[in-house]
């Protein structure tokens, strides 16, 4: 019997994190799901194969098409996101590639808001172009520019919200209206928001994309991605995943399911720490500017406040009168956050976008992306708030 | 640094890979520099990098000289009992996990170890029970299943004066709430299967020792008898520890709310939760634990053994199962489940009635849990 929680929106987010998507009574009466490593699944008889094919039965066949561990995670994520269906991939990038490869053909066009995870832009600009798909980029949040970039060949419009690393929050109501008006599909990379803070499906977005490597896994120990949407729209996407082979592994899926059990708690802490640290930084004399949607000074604050429950753990800030070396020195002085890419795990991480993600770009192009030499991105974990603030203080104030 | 920060970072210093989460070493043996010239690790029963990191984290959180990780809580308890010479005597709190009762009365007795059970929340009973052969006092920091709270500070001064060891099974009270070593205990034991792991998916136990000498003695027994934790479990346990403080805080918060609600329910005769003002040890619990009392709540329903059975079977969110301390809420009947290994007489004497129900509050929304208990109690037909 399946847990009836998937459809029961009245249950608390914490309850859903723990139970949704799981069978109430599991094999051997175990309280947790078993890890099913099988690469293939057997049939009792030829007759049972025929039955499976004719009746389109819901069961496993071969590990590239699906396995019990990823199915549980998909049901849980769909429930948390308020979506009909979810497809899990071996990484966030594999997820978006799987979706776009399915939905776009030669001659089609796609429009992006320009602030986004640099690899998603790179995939479209460098690689989808080889298959005859044209990518346009317009200024983040500029709905008029987006409208102007849409033409009869446009199939999809895409944005992150909040964006990485500038934390701009998109007006989803306007974004969805734009999509509907032009009959193009909408895709939101909601990695930085998570369904704890925002449910784009409720706003009418067609596809919600997450790097589940981040807050969903939450422990910096697995890679995963997910696309959420309607069953109908996702069916061909799932079929293509079976061909491309970018399914995740049963072991990883177990860890992801386990990580999701504390999802609500962790997000509450990320939100709390993020807000407190952003406020601390904004009031610090060495800081020129802080990008965090929970601050009244952020251009997206009003729309963020209207649509989101909290603003997560990612904070970007500029150091006053610092060149890239002086900025790097602050990072090097931090004792709690480790220096590294990624975000959303229990451990805090810190990095300088110039060095970490944009090292290969010429300065003019970096500036065009809004990446400054004195920019620091901190992915705040769930450590004690005061410990993190004290650590940042000593790193900023040491001479 | 504060508890939560240390729980996340101690024992996780990156190795040569820079990995933010250290690798899992499954290796059972380690290549040595030369014959008789031992490297940091030799054979994984004696120690492994994955276990070492876990133990380092736990020792830091407990304020211990060192910690040892075992394949189960009972393996850890058995190791501690290995300190007892044949013919010695143990004073133990009678509000105690059934498996520990069984170990003391059906395994340790084979070495002529004698046990006196006392109500540990009355420290004078411990004083009276100590005799020349007494080697150890064993108490649970919150008794299972009656939620008695012994005065660990006072007991520590008694055991120190008498020159006997104080060992505390603190399974119900994880170190983010209470650190018995700081109160004067010599050894603290946890069934890490519970709050430490926290996800009902790894069986484990830990011992932490106040002094390096005691740690060495325990390590000698562990290595000689071999019930060590495996590396995959050590990894899962360490992963769980990183969210322990958050989980326990939420569980304590929800448990108090549920206990208060149960107290006002007409089918509930009595609620046992140290966070309730009505609990006989409430003031003491506040002094020792502050404002968090964990996720375990016991209560007696009006009716018979069958009423309790019906209620346990009727919940939809609470799983009917033993164990506790994890993300998912559980319900059970001690008389027929967790404490079935007590003799019926000993159970009656300890006050573990047939109508007693024990719940372990998980991370679900407390409102959802209350609604579930409400419908189950209604089905129980309590007046
Ligand atoms: C916002 C955002 N989207 C997508 C991705 C890609 O996800 P993954 O690294 O899991 O492939 C990342 C992270 O790297 C990200 O930060
Ligand atoms: C208080 C207490 N002590 C000890 C144990 C034994 O631990 P384990 O089951 O990990 O062997 C348990 C759990 O069952 C317990 O609840």
C-alpha cells in the first residue's frame, strides 16, 4: 500500500519530508527502504512479460529505466514540490540536459535570463547550438526584453530563481503569464529556493529543475538532479532518460531519501543563518554590498517577500575597496567555512566566483556577467549562527 | 565553538583529496612501514580511519578523553560490563532498557556478578545498595520506559566517595542536551542506533570515557572481543550526527507539545515526560537538561492491556515498532515489546504497567502527530 500522503497537501512539510512517497508497509516490515542494487529485474514467466507489456504495468525492467530507490525519491520530491511527477538524474546538469534534449529540436529557440549557473548557459550556447537550437539571453527579470526575444520558433523560456550568484528573484506570475501569452513552456531552476521556500508549480510553471546535490541531499555527499512537472509533459522525458542513461544509482538515491528526512529542519536553519549573516555583513564597515533577497536593500526584496517563505543559505557580497587578492585573503582567513564550490550542505562553503567559476573568462566578459573581483559567495550551512558570524568577523577585521 | 558547529566539523578535516566529506575506508588491513614497525592503522578491528574520525567527533561532543564505537548499543554495554571482575557487584537503576536487564541477569550472572536494582531517582537507595564488592553503578539518564530522572551530580559524588565507577546509559538524552561526564560520570554509553544515527538505519553503540586510563581499558576489551562498528555504519552514523542537535531540538519541542496534549486527554490516565510540570523529577530535569527533554514520552491509557494494544495498532503516522530517537515517529507497548525480557514480576515491581504506551516523537509536524494520536485514542475506545 502506498502512503496516501503524496496527494494530501494538508500534511505539514516536515511530515511529508519524512513519509511522503514511501510505502507505508515496506518489504520485510522494515521501517526504512532497502537499497536495491539490481541492474536488472526478472520475470516469473514469458506470460508475465507479456502481461507487463500489454498492461503497461508499473514495475521494474532494467536498471537504466528505473529502480525502486529512485522511484521512492521521485515520489517524495513530487509530493514536496506539489508536482504530479518528478524524474531524478545523476546530476543537476544531467537533468536539464535530459529535459532540453527531449523538448528542443533543430530550428527551435530558447530564451534565458542572463544570470544563471554558468554550465547551463554553456550547455545551451556551446552544445545545443550544434544541434541547431538557438539560445537568446536577456537581462534578468526584464520581462519586456524577454517578450521581445520570443518569436514563433521559441519553445521555452528559462530562469533561475533566485539566481546564482546575484540572488535575483523572478516575478513568477509575470513569467508564467508571458509563457502562456506566447504559448511557450516555462522552466525554473529552483535549486536556490527549494520547495520549502517556493513552489513554482503553484504559480503555473511547467518544469521545475533542481540540482538535488544541494539542499535536497544536504550533506555534500551525493550528486543528483530532478525535473518536476506534469505526468503528461514528463513522460517522453523519462523515456529519453532511459536511452541517455543518466539515471542515478540506488546507493545515491538511498542517501538522498535519507537526506530529505531532515529537509524541513535544515532549510529552516539555512534560512535563519542566511538572514542573520546577511544582516551582519550589511552592517559591517568592510562590506560594500550584500546580495540577499531577505535584505530590504536587495532589488528583489519585495517580490521575494511576497512569494517566498525564506531565502536560503546563499549570500553574495562585495568587499569595500578590495582587489581580488585582498578579497582572497579574507576567504583564506575563514576557519569554519571550507573553500570550495557548491552549496546547500550542512557544512558552510565559501568561494570567490572570479577564481572558482569564472577564472577562464576574460575580465570584460566577467564584468558582463556581473562577476566582480571583490565578490565573495558564501554557502551558509547549518552550523551555529554565532560561530559563523564570529568567524566572518575575525576574517574581515584581521589586518 | 558551539555544539552544532563541532558536530559538523570535528573529525571531518579534509584529507589529501580535499573531500568535504571524508572517504569511507572499507579496508580491513593496512600496509605497514616494516616488520614490527606499526603505522597509524594496522587491522580494522583495532581501528580504521573512518571509525577514528567518528570517535573523534563523539569524544569532542561528550567532552570525553576518548570514545569507542561498537556494532550495537548492547555490544557497547557488554564491553563496559567487561570491566567487572568475577564476583563483583553492580547497582543498577530499575527503570532500565530490557536488554540491559537481560545482559545483567542472564549473561553477567554467569561470572557471578550480582545485581541490585534500585529506584535510581532516589539517590539514598543507591547509597544503601553499595557494598564492598560493588564495582559499578549503572543508571539511565532518563529511565526507559518510566522517564525517571536520576540526579547524576549527586550520584557521581556518591560513587566517587565510594570508589566505584559511575556508568550512564544516556541513550534517551543525547549530548546536545546532557553530558554525563561533565557531571562526574566515568563512562557514558549510547545506543547510537537512536538519536546519534537518527534515521533508523544504522545499528551502533558508543562508549565515552572520562580518563585516558579508562579509555585504554575499554579499548583493550573492545579490540579483544571484536564487536566494532563497520565502516559503512560509521559513515552513516557520522552523517547523522551532523543534524543531531537540530533533530533533537525539534523532537524535544514536539514531544513537550504532545505530552501536554496527552495530559489533557480524557482517555489518558497519566503522562510521563520530564518536561511536564507534573513529572516528579521535573525540577531536577530542568536543572540537568535545561529546556529540552528529548523525544520519548510514555503514557498510561484508561482501560486494559487490550486498550493499549488497540491504540498502538491504530496509529497511521506512528509506526508500531521498538527503537526510538529517529526521524519517523514510533509507538509501542513496553510490556509486550521493549520490556518483554523483564520477568513479569520485576516489571510490575518497577511500575511498568500493561496499559503503558511509549512513543518516540520524530520530525513530523506535531499537529499531524496529535491528530494521529487523537484518532487512535478514539479507536481505543477510552472513556
Ligand atoms: C543553481 C544551480 N543549478 C544547477 C546546478 C547544476 O547541478 P549539478 O552540479 O548537480 O549538476 C548547480 C550547481 O552546480 C547550481 O548551483
Ligand atoms: C536505553 C537503551 N539502552 C540500550 C539499548 C540497546 O542498544 P542497541 O539496540 O543499539 O543494542 C537501547 C535500545 O534498544 C536503549 O533504548
